[in-house]
């Protein structure tokens, strides 16, 4: 039974259907057998009474003449027929002794009937009563029907002018049912087998159909043990039944789990970036103070001291090195100063002019999708820098004769911009650390931002953050798009 | 079905009577009526029909067989002249030999005699003699039969027994053949029958006789004879006797004799039945 419980629904459902068919067949056959049993019994009694009626009429004279032989011939004749059914006929005198029987070797004449087994003992008792009734008048000549353990009995009186001459007993074996029962049973068996042969493939098919969504659901849930499966990995059943509802809930659960996972990743990444930012700013401040001192010292020395050409070269070298350190540190310490005016169409055209040569070098096509025809309330300088950085990155990434796309518009109190290209997409593991500084150097790949040693996206990120905006990257094979959303700034300096 | 059956039943005797009448008108005389008793296997209708035709041709006059349920009925018909001849048991013959004329007797196994057989069911291997059947069930054939009734009772009387009280129950079967069946079916424990009938039945239905055992074969008695009423014309009587006696010489007659299991018919003297007469005297005393 445990085995049955562990079985897949794929097998359980057809098996149950088969059991159902067998149970139905058995109960129908049982009902037929019961009614057949009843019918045979009724038929036995009806034909027994008919036969008894004829025989008692014919027997009247021979019994009156005490003619055993003729009586014997009369009761033997119908019982010798193969379809007779009865296996014994007896004539019993009013003293319940055998006058003659159709099987004298079994039931001898002159013997009391009660010596011939328990059934006849009981019949003898019943007959005492019945004989009294038969003798009471010609209207009471009803035959008796008796059911005993192994036989049916029909007992009819032989009456002559109201006088009871004797009784005729016909005995029918109960097992005469058996051939008919076996025949019905066999026929029912064949029909059941036929129905099973017909229904099993059908129920198999139904079982498979019913079980498949459950099997799919189970497989999908099993996958979720390791990670949240993608929408395309799970074949879930769509309907309004319980299974459909379950599938929908599961899908909804997966969607929210995926969202939660993405959010967590994003939070981790922005926390990391913030930490890096804080670290970088700290280092930059610490480095900048001695650096300023060192540069001042060099400058003072240059102004007041005499220098040999050799010292001159050494100081030049020191100054260039320190200047490079300052540049790098100031790049780390991005500051989007809201200097200058707000972003206007001219600024955007300038950006276009600046990036066009890089685009043309690749022979790429730039789609300029700008829906701005007046000043937008965002600071022009940092936004210009963001645009230039992203466009230059994109023109680096785009393939020969590829597609570049800029979309820029004002929407719902924000400036929305997106830069896309059809170059090689960025693999997921790189995507997570895309905005961290020196990424190109760490990855060992070429620089994406025109020689600034992987600082372009870091700077862009820092600027967007300082403008209280949001930056996202979406990269799939054939298309990579960076989208930025910056809230508009108003006269009071706050954001909406 | 029943209607058709009734119709046939009605037509059959008419047809028989019709042929009889045709023969009668051709011969210009009424049919000769010959009574038969179950001293042989009267159930063999085809054989009887052949025999009837044969005898009719032989005497130049149609023959009609008359069958009745008991010896008594045939004897009565014979004595009152309503049959012209009959094949009867020798016991009624010796009882009425003053009114009857002995015509011929069958020759069976070379002599005009037969024996009575005392039979019991096959599985009874203890009974040796009729007195072993005391308090048992016994079948008699016909109260006028020598072998089937008078002889066993004679045996009992000779043994000092009362034949009416000796058996627990005795039944009448009205023919030797039925008595043999009654023993074979174990309806009764014993019976005395005409040995010739038992032999014939063994030839025709061996499965019946096989269920019986012959305990005793009696001494020979004169075979049941063909008799006529004393009043029958001598001419007819003579022609009939000649017809019987000639059967053994005619091919058709031989076929019938062969089927009857007899060698032929012969003229016999009434003294052949003296032994029977002696028994009758004892039994009627």
C-alpha cells in the first residue's frame, strides 16, 4: 500500500481507473448473478409445479390401483429427459412412506421418507401439516415450495375426489445454477476485459493529461531548491482550477522572489559603491593635503632656488608624477558642482558634435532621439559629462557599422536618458561590478572610457548619485543599454 | 404441435384399418384377429407389422393383431370368440384347454420348451434361491403368467411359505420385459421371468440385462402356444396352423423367425403342458 502511495500520479490515475472498471464489472455481474439466481429459482418452481400438475393427474389412477410399475414409468419418463432439471421424483403415501421413487436405488419403496437424510426429515414434518390442509377440501390443493440446503422441492398432492391418495415430491438440485452462473461469469469476464482494454489506454491518456501539470509543477518546485528558476524554465499549467491557481501562485511567488533577489543584489552593489566612494573620498582628502604641500614646495623651490639642469629634470619629473597622482585622486573624488546654467538644447548639440567623430570612426549609425527643445531644470555640466561618458563608452563598445542610440526626454519631473548599442553584451558577473572604479584594469580588458583607466562609469555613477538620480544597465546578447533618470531641480534648489 | 400430433394419432389407426379393409374387400372376407400377449417382446412394432403382412399373405386373408394390457383381457376375448386366435401363456391355456384348440408351439433352441429365470440385481451376489428374498421387494409380471407369477408362488408353496406374506411388497409389471427393467433399476429385489424374453432382451438391449443376474434357470416347460377358440372353423384353423408351420420353410418367414429368435413353429400335443397342468392343479386347489 505504501508502494501505491509513493507511485506517481501518472500511474496512480490509470490504475485507479482500472480498479474502478473492475469494481463496476464485479458489482454489475454480481447483481446479474443475484437476479439470475432468483430467476432460476422462480423458473424451477414454476416448471416444477407445472410438471407436478400433469403428473399428479396422470398418477391418480395407477395409485388408486396400487400399480407401482405404471407409477414408476410415469415419474421416470419426464425425469429421463436431459432438460428435466429435477433429479428425483417420489410418490409418498399418506403415511409418508415411499410408494415409488424415480431412483429406486437411492430411495427404496416402502421406506419412510424421513430416513433419507436431514432434508427429507424436515420435509416429512412440513408434509404432516400440508396433508392436513390438502385433505380439508378440494380448494386447498396448492403445491408446496420448499428451499433446502442443497435442493429445491415442489410437493403436490394426488387427490381423488377430495381424498388424499399420496403426494408427489419433485427434487431439483441447487447446483443446476452453476453452469448458467459460470456462463454469465465468463461472459462478464470477457466484457470486463474488453472494456479494460478499451478504457486502460484512455485512462492512461487521461491520467497523463491530469498528472502532467502536477509533474511539471513538482519539477519546477524541485528546481527552486537550488535557485529561483526563470519563467521559461517552468512549464506551468494555465487554468482556473485548483492546479491552475497553485501554478499561478507559484509563478507570482517566483516573480516576487526574483524581484527580491534583484533588489538585494542592487542594494549590495550600491552599498559597496557607496563604501568605495567614502573610502576613495577619504583617501583623496588625505592624499590631497600632502600632495598640495609637495607641489607648493616644488613651485617655491623653482621660484627661489638655483637649480642645476639635473635638479631641474628631477623636479620636472616629480612635478609630473605628483600632477598625475592629483589627477587620479581628483577623478576618484568626483564632485558634480552645480556650476553654470541649466541643460539646454545647445548643450545637447555640443555633446553630439563631441562624440560624432568617435562614432564615425566605427562607421556606426547614431540614432539621436532627443525630445528636448527648451531648457531642462538639471545642471548642464555634470549631465553633459554623463552624456559624453556614456556615448563615448557606447561608441567604444559598438561593433563596426553597428547601431548606437540615444534617447533623451523629460518625463514626470525627471530627465530620462538612455544610451544603447548593439555591441557584445556584458556578462552577468561583470555587470554587478560595472560601476566600480578601475574595473577595466582589474578585468584586464581594454579601457571603455577613452584612456581614463576605467574611471568613466565610476565618475558617471558618482555624478548621477550626487544628482540624486538612478542609473541602471541592462545587457542581453545584441543590445546593451544604460539608462539614467535624474530628478529635475527647481529654483529653491531642492528636488521634486 | 399438439394438434398435429393428435391428427396423426387419429389418422394412423384409420390408415391401418384402411389397408385392412382394402385387403378384406379384395379377399372378400373380414380380417383374422390374432391376440398377442407379452410372452414375447410385443414392443417391436416393425417386426409385428412384417409378421402381420406375412401371415395375411399366407392365409390369403388380412390379419389384425390385438394387443391388451393383461393376459386376462386376451383370454376373455379368446373365450368369447372376439379374437380368432392368440399367442398366450401356457397357464391360461391349461386352465381353459376344454374351450381352446392347440394350434402350434414355437420351437426355441431345438425344442418346444422354455425355462423360467429367477433374476436379481447385478450387485446382489448372495441370493441363490427365491427363499433368500424373504421380506424383500418382488416383481410379478401378470397374474396369469406361469413363469412370471404362478411358478415363483408355486416354488414358495412347495417350500412351505405363504406366497402372499413372503415378500414385504410385490408389484405387477404386466410384462416380463418390465419385470427385467424393474430388477435392473433396483425397483425390486427380484423377479421371475420368461427365460426366452430375457434371452431376447439380452440380444436387443444388453445394457438392461447386464444389470441383472440370473440366479436360477427352471426346468423346461412347454412354450406359450398359439391357440384358437374351439369354435373356430376347422378350415381357418388349419390354414392358420399351416401358415405358422410353414414359416421355417419360407425365406420371409425365416427372417421373421430369426428376428423373433425362434427356430419355427410346430404342431404339439397337449400333453406337452402336463407339468403346467399339475402346477395349476396345486395352485387352484
